[in-house]
């Protein structure tokens, strides 16, 4: 039985196969409409979500399966003190596969060690968000036709942004990918990730200037400053508008640069950018449904 807790649980061969399946689903959805008939997905969300939970649920419905679950800890027995380990054992009696989001880093791992069905990490604290990474990779693959030979700029909250951590870990494994890390000093990537980049000999540059970085980028990955992870509201208010992408700032960008954002956005991308053909963030959210369909099929071992 395979779980997905960290993007590194998947080899690049497995990621490429998931992307191929997602593209086949997009081309011929009818072929997949009955694949999960009789199967149930449980979505256990201890932290708010729009895209991840609902795209998982839409994915299972489009595969012919059913869904059950909760969208906040308060409506589950977690509010009475039930542990993640016990919850995972119980839900294994009711569902064939579990997608879990939790505010505590490592909670989906604990669930996977106690469940008797596959567990998918749907985001754990400031740590990882592997299915968002799969959606990001499918988007880059569809837009660029490759996952190698790219300069990828990450901009914003690189400290707490779990989607950044997962995508960095995934993309270092593709050839000739280099990174430009754009953030205020307080929101730089965690030290352990920087050490990994150095250890692997990956090309990267850290800067505070989006304007300086812009002309070199093939992909610009914007992120929200993660208010919920700050200990101090004053720090959040000081940093929240560090970067605001506008059409004016895009003048120096490549004509075929792609703008990604895991969403939700607050102020970091002006709505005036939405009609720019380089803006991919709404397509990225749709791709999230297709790649989660592919992942459910893989983890349930359905061909
Ligand atoms: N990208 C993402 O994880 O969005 P949600 O928080 O809405 O699920």
C-alpha cells in the first residue's frame, strides 16, 4: 500500500506517469467515469480549504466514486480530544482512501502509520503540500511541454509557504532547473532547504528584488504571505504587501513566462493581471482536479 506524505515519496518516473494519466483524463474523461465505482474517499480537513478539498471531492465524483468527511476539526471528534492515530484507524473502516489536511506538521504521516488504507497529505502546517506540487508540475508540463531547462522564480513567503517547499524538492530532480528565490529577509526559505540546494549543487540565487529577477524567469511562482503561521500580527502587517504583481511589473518579463500561484491570493497579484495570457493560476486550480484523479487511481491501484 502506498501513501503520499511528501513529494519525495514519488520518483520522477512516477510523477511523469501521473502527469501522463492526467493528460489522458483531460483528453478522454469518459474513459475514467466509472473507474472508482463503489469506492469512497474520506476528506479529513482540520484546516480551511477551498481548492484542495473540493478538487479532491470533484475528482472522486468524476471517477464514479463517493466522498465523505469533515471540513473543520470542530465538527469531528477531534474537538473531544480524539487523536489523529485513532481517527485514521476509524476512517479506515469507512473509506478506501483518505486525504488529510492538518495544521500540525507531520499529522498526515501519523495517520499513514495507523491507517489500513492509503493516506494523502493535503497540506500539513508550513511543511509540505505534495498534491499542490503535482498540480503545479502538470501546469508547467502543459504550458511549457517540459519540466527541465527552466529558471523558476519563487516570490513572497518562502519561509512558511509549504507549496514552495514541496515544489522546490520536486523540481531539483529535473535537469538544468535553476531557482531565483525572491523574498524579504524574514521570509527566506528555511535553512534545511538551502542546505539541500547547496548539497545537490543546484543553481540558485536569493534576492529581495522581483524587478531584478523578472527578465530571467521562465516561471514566476507567486505566494501569499501566510498570516496563519505568524506569531506576531504586527510582523504580518509589515510584510504582507512586500510584493504585488501588476501589469506594469510584467513589462520586463519574457513573453512566454508563466505566472503560477497556488491560491488563495490576497493582494500579491493584482486582478488586472488575470487577463494576461501568461497568468496560469486558474488553469492550475483546474489541473489540480485532474492530477488528483490520477493520484487516486494510482494509490487505489486501479489501471
Ligand atoms: N492551494 C490550496 O491549497 O488552496 P486551498 O487552501 O483552498 O485548498
